[in-house]
C-alpha cells in the first residue's frame, strides 16, 4: 500500500481545497512535513486516518465525542455553515499480480450530532459501489485498525520512543496489537459491561415477579370479598 495523494477541503486548519502529493522518487524516498505548532501537522495525520477508517479512526482530538459531533467540530471555522468538508486519499495496492489505484473520498456537511459522512471508493478511477458500501470491512485488508498506531504517528510519538521510560510501554502496546492481544483486553471490558447489564436485568425481573405476585394476591382477595 503506497500513498499517492491526499486532498483536504475545509478540514480543521485547512480552509478551502488543498492537494498534497505523496509520491516519492527512487532517490528521494522520504517526504518530510514540517511546521510550527498549530500549523496542521497533526490535522494532516488525522485526515489520513479519518479518510480510511471513518468513525473508527483514532484521531488526536476526538476522545469520547459522538461521531456526528466530531465531524462537525472538524469543519474549518472560517467557512460558511453549508460548506462541504471533504477528504480524499489516493493510494496504490498490489493484489496478486495486479497493481490497482484506489481513491477513498469521505465528505459531509456539518449538522451537529446528526452529521453523517458519505463515502465513495474508486478503483482505477471508476466508482466501485460494492467497496463504497462495505469499506469498513475492506480497509482492514490494507492496514488493520488494530495496527494503525504502528503506521500513523507524529513527532511526539517518535520522541516518546526515544524516551527510555516511555518506549517500553509503547513497544509493549505495539506487540500486543500485532499479536491481537489488545482484543482480549477489550473483550474483558466488554464482558464486564455485559455482566453489569445482566445483573441489572435480573433486578428488574425480580421486581416484575414481585409485582405479578402482588397482583395475583389482590385478585384472589377481590374474589374472596365478592364471595362473602
């Protein structure tokens, strides 16, 4: 998987349309993007991840925000309310003996919590309806979400890797993700939540059983009274 181009429109600090060529030359295999704080370096990285993973993207400033609200917050604050936000990532990928060019286009209009994105996926410059509708499943064949942190990181994370106390934790997390052990940790959390729901459901069932028992006693008492 080789990135070719990223197009950004009205996303974060990027007002208007911007096109970044990511193709490299044989003797110049590295692209270095440098800027002052607030210059859009992290936003650039977020744009790539959001284009690929959508609501599952591990963007820097989302935290626990609802996806629709997060999309609204990503719109450039200097554009009009009805302005479109669009991200488009082009890349080439080899399958068997064929190299194909993909373009993932994700767009939306800010509508608060109700904001929804639209996705179109092109293969060799032709719209692929099946891929567009099932992209969340296909993207993991390129770069699995669980491994995305090993591919997408900024200078701050590189600094942490160089720090003797922080690097061991980052390496451990990376190995766990690579082996799928992070899924076990998430499974443990999910099972705990399910257990809480089951316990709460049992409490509700006990209350319902008591109410039904009381209703039966009242009904029997009414019958006894009517027979007097």
